[in-house]
């Protein structure tokens, strides 16, 4: 069997790592070892922040719902509690969309919940 030195593939892999770290600061964009480590950390943070983003949006929805409900003379926690008791299963994303873009429909939901 003939000997394969793998120089071509190793060079290609290292070149790819450096291409991915283009725009990074200091030695992380040009030194292979630092670039590889920076990519590992960047991947970890990207994965983590994709999860955090979901929580951030949920917090934003809660703020929008709270603002709309306060205009109706109710607090957010009481409104959510009354929704659960009335067995209305609208999620917070849809409630915030209604509060922001369709306030008249949202008022009907609030009045139906607070009447019970």
C-alpha cells in the first residue's frame, strides 16, 4: 500500500478554520491554534444564545401584554390567572400580537375574562 502524507487535506482544514475566523480580532484571525479555540468558543456562545433568544422574546411578549392589560385596568398576573381559569389557551406570543396589532379583539378577550 502506498504512503499518504495527508498534507493537502490538513492544509485545507486549517485554511478553512482561518477563513471562518475572518473578522476576529488580534491573533484569533491569523494563528491556527488561537483561531481553532476561538471557533470552539464562538460555536458554544452561538448555541447558548439561540436558547437565550427565546427567553428574550417571551419577556418582550409579557411586557406588551402587560402594557395592553394595564390600559384595561388589570394587572398582567391577574389577567393570566383569569385566562387559565376561563380555560382560554392562547399563548403569550399570540396575545402580544393581538394586543399590538388588533387592540379591539384584545379588549374583547380582556372583557370576556374579567366578566367571569
